[in-house]
C-alpha cells in the first residue's frame, strides 16, 4: 500500500529528475555546439574533455571514467600532437558524450514510467474512469478517417 507521504516523496523526487534531465540535455547540447564551433582539433578535444569532466548530477560526476587527457593537452615542450592521436581521443570522448545523452534519456523514461505507475496507484476511481474515457475519445479521434479540405474544423474542434 502506498501512503500519501510515499506518494508525495516520489512525486518530489521525480519532479527533480525531470529538472535534472532538462539541465543535462541542455549541457550536452551546449557542449556539442561549443565543440562544433572550435577551430582546431586540439581545441575540440580540450572542450570535450573539460565539458565531460564538469558534468555532474547530485554532486556526482556523470563521466568519471573519462581518461585523463591533461598530460596530452598540456604538453609544455611545444611538441605537436599527432592527428591520429587527436582523432582517436576526440572520437572516444564523442562516444562518451553520446552515451551520456542516452543514459539521461533512459533514466528520464524510466522515471516517467515510475511516475505514471505511482499516479495510477494513488488515483481515485473517479479519476481513473475519467482517464479511461479520455483515452477512448483520443483513440476514436485517431482512428477517424483523415479529413479532406478544411483543416480549420479539425484544429478548432475541442478535444472532449
């Protein structure tokens, strides 16, 4: 049996998960944009490395396994980094970036499913009946033949 306290705490945690998802996806998008705007391969690698290292969730690094690139990026002897090395590590970090985005999406979907499940447990019989009725109406509208001609009628038609 789910109590109202448990339900409240669950809703609060899931609300925070949604906020963190938005922040994470925004951070990943901004990092991709910065990397795309970089002029050199070295700068792209540096941006990816620093950006991934800075991403955190609840004060935990999201990418703790990113290899330490500092010795490579901070070479004091002025020696150029080979193109093959730059390309290899940039591709590795881009894979990590893509993996991070995918993990964020999976966690968000899982949280949304939990939220839906929790809402069904605590909803009243009247709310459940209303939700089922709304689903039926939406399904019927989806199965209606495609309108021809005047789309204004369709777009202005109230949903229920």
